[in-house]
C-alpha cells in the first residue's frame, strides 16, 4: 500500500496477510479499526483481506473510502475495481479504473485491468488502444501479457501475442502467481495454433507453478459424509418449508462443462435474469455456521420457514419482476442437499460434458482464489468422479426438479436442447435464445470469449490431442490411484 500505518499490530497483520493467513490478519485490522476509522492504509488492507475472504460488500466500502482518503494508492484502486467485477458490477469497475488512471496515467496493471474488462464487454478495439502504447516497451509486463492474450484471437494478433507471452514467461524470476497465468494463456494460444506438444508443456509448467494443496482422500471422505447425511429416511422426516421454488434456477456442474454457455442462452430470454456465479449459497451457509445452526434437519419448523424465506428473498431482490433468476455457481452442486431443505421443489440444471474434455479444459485454465483440485491430473480425476457420484445421489434422494444439459448435444443440436431446457423451466420459446452470442452481456468467467462466438464444435474431443499424457487422469476417473 502507498502509506504505512505505524504500530506493531498493523505490521504484524500485514505479515500475516502476506503469508496467506488472511483471517488472522483481518481480526487485527478490525480491532485497529475500532480506534481509527480514517486511516487509508488500514482501510485498504482491511478491504483487501475482506475481498480475499469473499466479503465483497464490506470490501467495497472500505476500499472506496481508502481511495477517497488517498487517491495515490494504485493498489487500492486495483482491488476496488476487482471487487466490483466480482459483484457483477462491470460497468462501475470500468469507470473506477478510468478514475484511477486519471491519478496514475499509463500504470501497467490498472491499464491492463481496464482493458481486460472492456474485452469482457466485447469492446476489443478500445482495449487494444489502451495497451498498444505499453506492449512496445522493452521489458514485457505480466498483466499486459494476459490482456494481449485475450485480445489476440478477436483482433487476429495471435503470433504477436505468443511472442510477447513467451518473452514474459522466459523471466523465471517472475513470481509464480504472475508467471503461471502467463503460461496458461500461452498454452491456450499455442493450442489454437495447433502446436499441441508445446501447448501441453506450457500448461504443465503453469500447473506445477501454482499447485495449491489438495487432499484427494480427505475430499472423498467429505463427499461420503455428505451422502451419508442426506438419506431418504432423514429427508422424509424433515419439515418442508412453504416457499416459492419457481423463480430461482441453479445451474450446477463440474467447471468447464457448459454452465456459461447454458446461462448465456437463457440470458437472451426476456423472462430470465442471468445472475452469473452468485455467492448467495456460500454466504448463507457461512451465516448459519456463525449462528451455530449447523444442522437444518434438527431446526424447529418455524425457524426453518424463516430461514427459507430469507434465502428465497435474497434471490428475488436481484430481479423481482423476472420469472426466472439463474445462479450458475458450479460449486453449488455440493450444496444441493441444503438447497432442497430451504427451497424444496427448486429447479436445477445439471450441465454434463465428456469428463476427459472437461478435465483437460480445466487443466489449461488459471483459476484465481478457487478450485484447488484443478492443478494436478490425478486430483482433477478424483474431483470429477466425486461430482458425478454426488449428482447421482442427489437425483435419487432430493426433492428437486433436475434437468440435464449435455454439452455435446447442445453443440450438435442447439434448438432441440434449448427447447427442452425452456420447457423444463416453464418458459415459452424465444428465438433470441439461438443467437446467444449477440447478447452483448459480459460473462465474468473463463468462458468470456467463447460465449461471444457462434456455436462451435472444435472443443469436442479436445482431449485426443493430449491423450498420451492423460493416464493419471484416466486412472482417477475410473477410481484407481
């Protein structure tokens, strides 16, 4: 941060945050905040910590005040823009970065972030104008490299972008958190050019650089415990809240299985509000845990009714007049049991795709802040297998209406699959759903560029380009070690 707040406690919190112990750091920041509420450095650090722990609303308020008090803090501006983006407030994020760049002209990271967000809106020409003066510098920049990669295909600059990415990634002194994402983007562009072995080498190096901890045995135990908690007997005995299940639609899946494409198709329907990846379920679970309400099966009926009403209203307030609101947080697949207790009869769209294609697609993608299982082929296979098993269990025991959308069927026969999907959701046919790529809607996920294109089938069978490398994945998918 631009300013350093004196005092041992603040310095200790900064060290804790830098070491990844964000919760401990935040506790210290909050204690300091009781005594001073106008310290820009404290507010910025506190907001950054809250954002890392998923409290985007709290982080937004702290960071907005921090930049108001100290407009010279470029990092606080950067964090504020990212928080707005995670809250699906992309236009406000772009405006915030414009204000930041008025304070810090030609700042590489702020420029790159604004260009990235413009590209999410399909404004590729404007984004290129922003970064073009900077990519000619002698020393490449990692943030600019990522945006260059995003713009390479729509602006037909793939060869130049690959050269820039290679120069950036060749700096082995670059921190893994910066070099890894550059290598992921390089792998994607090399694959686009048909250089599959070089693409795999880049993706493998990227994954080895990131490689967060993931315990597959512990994960499988957690899935077993979840399945054991939601039995037909317990579900039959629990009180069913009287709640309207029709408005909210949960789109769940293994990552890279077609959730963004499915939601983009639905977003073209006039009666649908596409919510994106909403943190509502995770946030609600956190609140239940903090209040000591760990087991909804034993919750007194009147309290369960109140909880269910609160849960439903959090979705309804997003778009009160919409017939359907989508939440496409893939990880909600783990929470369908809880969702069925709070919103019995709700609709769930389950996106499925060939598991080898799904896992290879994951392996080629950087996932900031989430999805620790993705950076190892064995871990990927374990997780994908557990998702399929868990979904099979949910279908057999839960009071939810579940409809499968198979990615390959959607690609090969879009109209038939879309008609089936709309019928499941109780919506009339709308021709605009077939031209999903013309929506102009920003998609804030790894699929942002893909869903701006017409339907294509080149991702089907993608894994075959890399089949000789996939034995660990195949063994894990089959239940082996």
